[in-house]
């Protein structure tokens, strides 16, 4: 599988010619600023403009309205239960976690290889970084930003307006006497809607907990063991997951997304007043989604659509509004931005520029996606079919995403799909080889798949449902 076939010289020449056609109608691409907004644990289906009629996201809506939207964007997966760590490293390096190296007991992207901040700095950008718990997520790559500050995630989440501080910092930077001869590359690693989820009353009052719609694929308990069934995220709610409990979590989740949206709106307002919207590319995405009752799960330690699929939209000068069903990864953002601003596109990485799709030059840059979680789950999907393999138990799930986007009808036991399942298993093996994944898809001595859930709620760092107003660190204002 050739990961760089789309970067042939002829293709680049065609793209550059298309850019020249916009020369009279937009600023010099080398002078365009870049704002990369990266939320935490946000499902793809949590933005009003993109189809959710129950959530209040007026500012993300206005940004999405002027964007090119990728409807099938994914996180590749995780090599640890804290999927946000590999997700951020993949976004900053353009490589999947099978390329990472061990450092200080953890596995991170190689800071000596191509990285987002190094590429943007080399292109003449002033680089700015704010990240939640950055020392844990990006211990070395974060040091490559010119302006940097780590945000204490839990303290931010406990204020009721988790993004207020990070947006205040960004606005202050834009108002400062910065080097106006250089465009800026601003990366904001937003701390929410990760738990503990508690939004100020004015945001919570926008929702009725009892009327929160359940996920279409809600289940009280997952039918068998898929790996980390009692990991931290799964312990945020007891088993079985009742309808009332899931509604409570969704109430908190939606409320804190609306709180985030409010502060992002402040940032967008300042950019509009300063005229920065006219020469700034804005990217919005998330590290991964979250189950929140889908399939009987609560966390991000799985490869179902609700967990690995994320919002991704890109707005800016010369970028047409529209939508695409093309398959994309969050580690495609790095080479895409380089391509959009005519920076040198990094070679030899897994990410692929999505600019040919944005420019309507291509309908896709890949035909399939592989998803992976630790040593317990592997998946492959194309535009229609999705196969999930559990190598430790030799269990398989198979879905027709065209007719069953919520993955509720497992076709793996239907003999009429045997040939298609075999085809997808072979495709998964090809993807594994291309990414350097050596995990066998079949175990000679499989583990029992049965899962007996705990009878009592397990202990967690934070109470399910976020913080109560009586918490000493909770602030009402």
C-alpha cells in the first residue's frame, strides 16, 4: 500500500495551478493565518448545523456554515486507554501510533521527525500553543512552539466555563504587539467536553435532562468483552447503564459543549472585529468521540463510530463551503494545512493532504480506513462496509454502514455476507502491513468473550455527572 502516491509531482502541479486561479480573490496563501481548534472527547454528532437538533452550538454552527465539512473523519485509535494522548501526537506528527517510540515509559510521536509546529515555523509562522495537560500529551513537541502554555485540565473543567481561560489567552495574544510581519499558527487544545463535566447554570438551563434523546444504539450492557471493559471511563457509571443515567451524562455533556461554544464565539467575534476572518484558515476537530451509552459503553476505549468518528471542518479564504463523504483522519490535518498555505508538505508520513478534495480535484485520497485500539480491537471500513475484529477472543462484527450507520445490526453470522467479510479481513491485513501493525488477527488460544459486569459502581477520580455546586472548587461565575 503506497502511502504517498497522491503526492506525485503531476498532482502537486495541478493543485498549485488551481491555487493560482484564486490569486486575485484572496490574500497571498503564504500570509494566511491558521487557527486549529481541537476539542476533547467530542462526538461527531454534537453540532447543530451538522444535524443535531437538540444541541445549542450557535458559534460552531456559524463556523461550520462557512466551512468545507468532512462527514467521515476519524481518529485512528489508541495505544493506551487515554486515547487523547496518541490522538494529539498523531495530529501533531501526521503519523499513526505504530510509528511512535518509547520515551520515559510512554510512547509518543518522534519529535525529531516532521511535526506540525516545525513545519509551520519553517514556513515563516509565529507559532502559538495552548493545550490541556500538555506535558502529559506532548512532552517534547509542545516545546517546538514559540509561545506555549499548558492548561490544567481539571481546574479549567471545574470552573463551569472550561474554555474561558484558554480563549482569554488567545484574545490577549491577538491584541498584543506581536510580529505582524509574520502570520500566526495558533493551536488551541481545548479541555472539554472531557469529564468532569459541569457547566454554569445558564448553559445547563438550555436543556431538560428528562428529555435528552438517547443514542439510537443505546444498550444497558455490551453483549461481550471487547477489551478494557472496566477502564476509568467505563467506571463513570454503574452497570447496567439505565436510560436515566445516560440522559444525565448527555445532559452534562451537551451543557459543557454549549459552554465551550460560548467562549469560542468570543474568539470568533474578536477575529471578526480585527478583520482576521478574511485571512485566517480555521480548522475545527476533536481528538476522538465518546460512547455515552452507545452499545452499552461509556468511554473511548473502542472502535465504534460514536467513539472514533469526529467533527472536521475547515474554513478560510478560497475554501468553498460544502460537504464531502471522503474518508479522512485527524492526522490528515497537518499535511492539509501545509498544502493550503503553500508550506512544504512533510514527506514520509501517514497523513494525506485533503486539499485535492476541498478543491474538488479528487473525490477521495484513500479508499479505506483502519482503526485500532491497543491489542484488543482492529477495524477496517470503506464507504459502506465495516468490520471489527477482536483478536483476543476471535470475535468479529460486521456492519453495513450505508443501511446501518449506528452499527446496530451485526451481520457477521449471516452466511450471505461470508465473501464480503473475507474480503474485508484481507483488506484489514493489508492495512496492518502498511502501518507496521504485527498483531495477529486470530488467537490460537482465545480468551472467553463473556463479560460479567461489576455489581457495584467502581471508584473513579470524579463523580459521574460532573461536579455538584457544593464542590469546594466549583465556581458559579
